[in-house]
């Protein structure tokens, strides 16, 4: 992982620099994210990548001996200056690990059932090409992201990703989720899934598209994402092709969350 991280700096940090100390996550977080991608690509059939992402989450969300989490210190945007006597490693955890997790969330949000990672990959290529030999800011990166955002990510109906960056880069809220579902048979014999997802521990303006998975035969398949605003419960009914073994939310831990209670 260390080697992959350092090699990735030839793009993130060297080819594209960072404009100020606020923007260091564009280098270190991007390099950490690249290390995670490297593990996914080179270690198929193992849990190496899953262990890496779990380690990144622990760095951000686990409480230390004083009872504080790195995420409590400040947003990602404060970078290496986030630490204090009771959370001494907060700056590194936020710049590296949370920066990587923010980029991972963007990748997940931009995925398309037919196109896969195309929109995300095209966006990253554009960012690297546009700021080649220059120093980019977080605002610069957001503008590139907005060129490739899908319509379902326009949660504020203004063509911008302010909602995402305000929450995950300039803010430090972390949601938790509670999931309940039930199954009933429709008149045609097809099962109807009633799904309830509660988003908790966030402010009224907090928005997120939450991934939903369905498992028919031991493999969780992503159905899509659902938008949830604030501490509320999203409920929907969907007719599905057959009874599943289970229904899951955030099965790949794409959304940084303190807990997901599945019932």
C-alpha cells in the first residue's frame, strides 16, 4: 500500500499540485485512494482492499484514549492543522484517510449500471489534464466534478455539488443508518419489497444518496441509490423478480457512516 501511495504522487502532488494547505487532501487523500484502487485491481479474490478501506474508516471514526475521533477535530479542509493535544493525529487522518474516503464516495455516486466507472474516470483524467503543471484548489476540483455529475446527483437543482463538498470536505458530520424491510406478494405473485431507511445523527440540511443492494443468491447486487435529506426516514415499495435472501444498505461501506443497523 505504501509503495502504491507514493507512486500515485507522480499524478497527485507532482503532476497536479495543491494550491494551499487547505487543499493538501488533493494530494495525500488522492494518493491513499489510488492505493486502495491498486489493491482492488491487483488482489482480486482477497479481502486486502476491504481491510484497507476498513483501516481508513477506523483512522477517521475510532475514538482514542481521550474519547475523541479524528473526525471530531475539524473538516478535511483544515488539513494538517486539524490536530490538537487530545487528537494529535487528526490532521494526518483527515488529509490522508478521510480525503481518500471522500474520493471513494464520489466514485460510488458517479457509478452507472451501464457505464460503470466511466464518468468518474473521465472526470479524474480531465482534472489531471486541466491542472497539469499547476496547483489546484478544492474549488477547482469541485468545478471539474460538476462537469461530469449525473442528473441524479443534482440534489439542489442548481447543477452544482455544493451539498456534497459542504458535508464531506468543509463539514464533519457523519450519518448513521437504520434499515428495515418486509416482503409481500402482489396479485401476479411477484414479491413487493417495502424498504425503510432512516438517516440519523445529522442536521436537517444533510443530504446523501444511499446505496441499496439486494442479495438473491449469495452475491449482493447494487440496485441503485436513494436520496435522503436530514434525520428522516425514506420509504419505498418496489416490485422485484423473486424473493431475495436479504436486502442491504451501504453494503460496501461506500458512504462514511458511524453505523448501519440492518433488520
